[in-house]
């Protein structure tokens, strides 16, 4: 007998995201404000992010919010520079933003420790406040996601995005973003209830697809591509909606599926134009976050928060799609919850 979508741990944990985000925003409010004030007193010359898998996708989201909201150069760090090559870096006056669900991956810990010795200020966003990463950091903000047993991270990823948005809003003193965050739990609940089942008919029989986004939506595209690989057995590749024109477009032919994430900011017009171009090539377009060809229903949120709501709707789709393809989304082959990379 086939498993019902609601019976998986992935479904049950993703469904908790609205409550998780409400808890996080309330519990971390004062700590985020204090950290934001401290960062204004001693502004970093740059931000280096640290994460693997879904946490690195949350770091992509952080890059766009920090660079557009504060103008501070933000770059993804390579843990192997420290953990494998043992290179010394000059990280004086740099903020190292480490994002980790477990806070226990050896390469991330080695990189964070090396960064601290090199003069970086280490701030960790972690779900386990008893983890070595939380202890190593100068400051840590808990994700408040609670236990997450499914291998596929869902609520902890959404919590990481919410924590990034809350910290960025506090640091930049963005009153609009701070106010918008109060509505996010409700928007996540709305997003979870939306019906993306038409996408199952497009994606169930295929083996490959592109997932596209731009700006903060690129983080959602990266995360969706990863989940399609690990839970659904699909060869899903994430590209910037601009970068896809530089080579990858050559593979797009009639029937080729493309899932596109958009948000109502300065990138929206270009992303929707791309969706129309792909539709004209007879690609199987699925558009989330805007009106256009293959549009999926979406919960409207401010542009900076729209990717969070979209990925919540996507998680419900991915869970159902995995089951339709005969896979268990809670137990992807060859994977485990804490990946101990060196």
C-alpha cells in the first residue's frame, strides 16, 4: 500500500515551519537587535558565509539581503581552504556567518575555528545550541526548529532564512522588513495549503530539469534543485535566470521542464520574460511567484521574504512527487542526516 503524503516525516516537519518561524522571531528579537547594534558599532569590511547543502543555500539568501540592504561585500567561503589545504587567511574585521542545522560537521568547524584565529568575528545560526559550532562562535542565534529527523532539511532551512532576514533587518534598521517579518508565519501557513499538484504531472515522468531564480529567489532555486535530487531522484540543476542564457539554454527543447522562482522586485520583469521565452520554445514551464506561463499559486509576501513562502509550497510538492516516483523522501539513498565532510 502506497504511503500517504501526510505520513512522511518530511511532510510533518515542513508543516511545522509557520510555528517554528513564529517562535524564532519572538525568541530571537532582542538578541538580533543587540547583534545588529554591535555590527553597526563595528562594521565588518566584508562578510564570509559558511555552510554546506541547504545551509549554503541559506547563505546565498544572506548574500543578497546583506549586499542589497547594507552594501557589504558578502562571499561564500570554501571550508577546504582551512580543513584540507590548511591555508592561512587574513580575516581581520570580517564577519564569518556560519549556518548549520547540526553545528557538528568537521570541515565547517575547522573552517570556523581557523577564521576565528585569523581575526574574524564568528556568528553562528544553528539549530543545536549545545553543538561545537555554537560554542566556538562569538555569538549564536538559535533556529528554534526543534528535532528534525527526516534527512531532507525543511523547517530548519526555512528557519535559517527567517533568522537571516531578522538579523539583516536589525543590522540595517530596516523598519519595513522588520514589520513584514511579523506576517511571515501566516504567509507560510497559506503557502503550505496551496495546490502545486499540476507540477507532478510535468515532473513525474522526466529525469532532468532546470530550476531558475534570480536575486534572493536564486537561493530557493538552489534549495529546490537539491531536494529534487535527494528526495525525487531527479537530475535538477539550479541556475541564475541570467546565467542560464550562457550555455545551458542549448539543452532546452520541446518538453524540457523548467521550474522558475520569482519575486516582485527589480528582477521580476526579466524572470517573467525568460519564462515566456522558454514557453515559446515549448519548454514545460512552471512559474512560482509571478503571473505568466505555467503559473503556480503562491502566497504573496514582500520581495525579500517571497522565496521563503515559495520554498514552503515547494516542499509539499517535493514530498508528494517523491512518493509518486516510488521513493521515500525521508530516506534518500546513500545519505544521512549529519554529513561529516573533512
